[in-house]
C-alpha cells in the first residue's frame, strides 16, 4: 500500500504527507474491511515494565507530543490540560483534584489523547481524493489515527468508492431530507460518544425528541450500563457515591475488574497516597497489571529513580467472570466470622435501619458451598479469607470497578454483589467509604445526566416538553444493541453518531458492519478518520468538529463547554488552540445545523440562536435537569460544582429509602473440553478504540496487537507453542465466529482463561449475548476454542 495521507505542519491549515512505513508492506486486508487488517510478522514479546509510569511515561509523553504537535505547541497545550482555566482531558473521566493542581495535571495517556487531537497533521479533501475507501480500509487503526485531523465536511455518494467535499449547508440539507423521508422518526437512531459536552448532548437529545424518537444509544450502553442499572436498583443512584478526597481517608480499597494504570492512570496518584497512608489495596482481576504493582509518580522528580511505591498488597487473580463467586466467598467468610464472634463483624445497626433483604441474602450465602466458590472464582479459600479479613477490619472501605465487572451476561449481578459487599459493614455514605464505578470516557456520565438515554424518566421528558413547548415521545427508544439489530433488519434507515468509532466500539464486528451498510445514510461527527467512516450506509457523511483543545468562537464571542467527571463534578472546559481548519464547526453548532435543516416549521426552538451563546443552552439545562441550579454562575467557579449525591450523605433513593441486599447465583459457563473463556482488554497505548501505537509495554508486547494471552499449562494442554499463529473460534448457542491470526503468548492468567485486545477480538462478541437487565454486550466472557491459523502469512 502506498499511502500519502496527511499534512504535518505547525501552521494549522497547510498540507504535508505521511510516508508509508515498512510495516505497510506486511499488511493484508481484514475480513470485509470491517476488522483491522491481519498481521504477518506480528507482535514481539519483550521486557515487561513492571513499575508503572516513571521516566518512561515522561519520555513517551514528550515523544508522542513533539511528534504530533511540535515542541512549542506541546508545552502550550499540555500546560492547559485539566487546569481550572483550561480544557478537560478528552480521554477518561477521572476527576481533577478539588484543591490545588499540579502544573502537569495529566497522565501519559491523557497527553497522548490531547496530542492526537491537537496534531498538526491534516487529512484534507486532496488526501481523500488520492485514496479510495477500498484502499483506506487496508490501513490499521493506528495508521488511520495518524492521518490527522479532518478539515472539511466530506460525503461518500451512493455507489462511490471515495469521499469528496460537501458544503455544510448541503450536508445539513441532505440529512434533513433523508430524515424527513423516513416513514417514522423511529427509523433513525442518534448515537452519542462520551466526548460530547453537556451542551452538545443536551441539544442532541432535544433534537431527537423533537424529531420524534427516543432512539438515543450511547457508549455507556457498552461500558457502564450494568453499573447504572445495578446501582439504581439497589441504592437508587447510578453513579459513584464518593468524592476524590475519600481515597486519602480509606483504609481498604478493593479494585474489581479494572486496570487503572492504563485506563485511568491518574487514579494511581490517589492510590499511592492511600497506600502511603497505610491503606490496604486489593486487586481482583484475572491479570496482574503493572499499575497496581508499583508506581513512580511522574509529577514527583525525586521518585523517578526510586523503586516506586508498592500499591496492592494482595492480588486475587480470579478466573474470567469469577468475580461473583469471589464476592460470595468474601461475604461468606465475613458472615461466618460474624457468627463466630457473636456479631462483631457486620454493621448490624446499619443493616437493620438502612437496608432490606438481608435475611434472604444471608440464607443464600450460608447455603453456597465453598467448593463452588473456590471452583468458580479460581481463588483458594485461604486467599479469600485473607482478603475478607481486610474487609472485616476496615473502617473505611472503597470499592471501585470497571468493565471487567460490567461486560458479562451477569454484569448487573456482579455490580449488585459489590453493593452487597459494601453494605455488610455499612461502607456507603461515610468519609473514606463508598462505591465507585470508574467511567471510561471523559463526559459519558454528563451526557447521560443531561438526557442521552433511550429510557429517560417521564419526569425528565415532561420537563423537556414544558421547557420547549412540545410533547416528547414517551416510549422508550433503542439502545446500542437494539440499534444495530434494527439496522440489520432494515428498520433503522438513518444512523447519526455524535463522535466515537461505532464499528470498533460495538460487538459482533461483521454483523455490525452488515448492519451499517444496510442504512440509507450514516453520519459521523468526528475529528479524525476511523473504521466507522469506511464501512458505511448507502450514502455517508463525515462532519468534522472542533476538539476539546480548540477555541470555540461563536457569534457572541469565545465559548466554553462543560462536562461531568466520574464523581459528579461539573466543570468548564475551554480550548486554547486555533481550530485545525477554518471549516470546522463545534458539536453544538453541528447539532443545531442538523435540527434547523430537519425540523423546519415543526419547532419553536431558535436552534441557531442557541449556539450563538452557550449560556442560553445551559439556562435550558438548568430548567430541565435537577441539580443544575445557577448553572452558568456555578460552572464559572474554578473547579466547577458537585451535583447532588444522596448516597454520599448516607441516603438511599429507592422506593423504601433503604439500600437493597440482592441474591445472585454464581454464573455457569459450562465450558466443554478444549474451550476457554476469553476476556477482551486494551493495550497501554490505546484509549478506548483509539490506537496510538501497536505496543503494550506493561505486558511486554511490541509491534503488533493480534496476540492471545494464555496460561502456559493451557498452551501445553492444547498442544500449542509460543508465537504460533492461531485462530480464535467463538461459540455462542449454535453459532460460531472466527477471529483470525493471533499469536500465542504464554502469560500469567488463570487456567481456562484467555485474553485478547479489542477491537480485534470484538468480532467474537455475539450481538445477542448481552447482560440481563442492562443489555450491555458481554465482551468479557466469550467462549472460544483455538485452532491453527487457516490464513498463512502470504494472505
Ligand atoms: S487520568 Fe484520565 S482524565 Fe486524567 S489525564 Fe489521564 S486519561 Fe486524562
């Protein structure tokens, strides 16, 4: 492949070309172009970095920043990242400190996300003209990422193999025509990625509902839907119940199914502070991840040459989806000890006055056998009791978790088991104690708060209708899984994505690819090219938007947007760099443009007037969404403001005003001989679906991503050997799916388990295998077998 694909310059509007790398010659086309291309030489195993961050993180930050932005722009931009007068990190949703901030208040991965957005490379219409889509799909995801910022609206016309430029007015008019031509508004679906600001998301939800549908899927459907569902049912509140400073007060922290060193790296700073205060940190995860072994804080120069702080004191390497069994074991040990000590373990007073369902819960635990717990968790009874002892002696315990908990058929049950665990000793609503689902994308929580959900409450919809003088549809809309199924069936004809890489983020890649191609029109609001732009509907639009790092100038002057972090702090974000192109629009302006062109006389909303000054949007949010009183004033306070959080104050918003104990069975996978349970995971050089490079230094992987991590005993048992190329065969009901060409890497992972990176392994995630109640795809418990690769290197 000869790809000359971007402009690289410090002057935002000029062109330069990207030279192909040697690796280009080794690539071959992925299955139908929907999946990343196969690798021929593949990954190398090298030294694993077992201490997180430190000098290497500083080197990587500087290297990536200077390569993408140049030295001056790197310094100028990063000094405003996560500052009170700067812009919010577009990567994960980890909060900023409430008080003083460090001059470098970011991590390596946040810096990479910023460099990726603030890159000086440009993907101009000329580059699109040189490369047909059939050629672009042969690029890896990392190569697409490196092509730079899209500078103009582009259209793929019906039957064409190329994108060509289109004016904003024509693009908006086309969307309006296609939407109005639908037989029903419910033939459209409006997806949101977690990068969208509160202002953009609120307008987007308003538009969808004025158009006539609640089809508002979002990326939360795929990451923490099980958390929201599980928490809402049991404590009446779907978010974290702690604040950042609780970490410093905790004396025990249990981290379930989460890899903070890669996915939320600044969390390590809080964990380090806690560890130094004597807090005992327990990691529950199939893999031992470097960030929880040792950490050298790059913000502290004196630490850089030290051995680093020891983080977790105990690693429980559960089997994939063994968490629920383990939690039952922890709680059973606590109950047994409580019986032995005549009630000195459990918070009996709290249980009696603030919870319900304890008796049934306790009966279930008493009847659960230790054999089943040990068998399904993969953890010995002695280790479980050791961990339980930490919980039993903790006065202030925090439980955090991420997608290792939520992305299972029993994801909601997993979350509710963590709630049970916390309730036993009343570890909610006290200083240094509580629950914390850690969100993966910067404003995924805020988007939901302001109205992005297919199931918003009747109260919200009524308030929205009253504010804008219309009758919103009350019927629930479609989530992500149902949207994909609708597209596949042909009942969703127009798909609009406000940000994100839908094809890479979603399950069942080939099925989703077919689904997208059955649409009449697909629209992506984006900053950079990704695979979702290459597998499209009959017609496709790319609408390029401003990034977080960029100055947003509207008719009334420079604007800022606002976002909500994982602990419910709403704060402003103001870009500092000139836009990547004079043709970009802000996300609120794009939404308003689509609404204005689509709704015509069917709306009394002054869409274009709203985006002249975002204060007007925030005034409406204040009237519709509880907790936003004096939004415009409070969001201007340095650091923003906390949204109301009743469980933080020890109050539960359930109907009974009590927290609920719940009963859950240990999940059974019924693996047959030769079958393994595969979890997907991300590499260290990856943020969600954005791939910065093909390295993962914490796991010792370099120059490739198609690897499968297996226990050495399983490698022997299955007759495999290190570096062998294999195919992964997914089994779900009577269906099989194949992910081709993964290199075998023996690794410390429990027997019977396997791990591979997403999105490469997403092809194995069945669309219909989703969590009970939350419908979140079960991307972390995939039944597979392994076969020799059927495609050779020459393919
Ligand atoms: S921890 Fe998350 S929010 Fe903070 S700088 Fe890193 S990636 Fe960005």
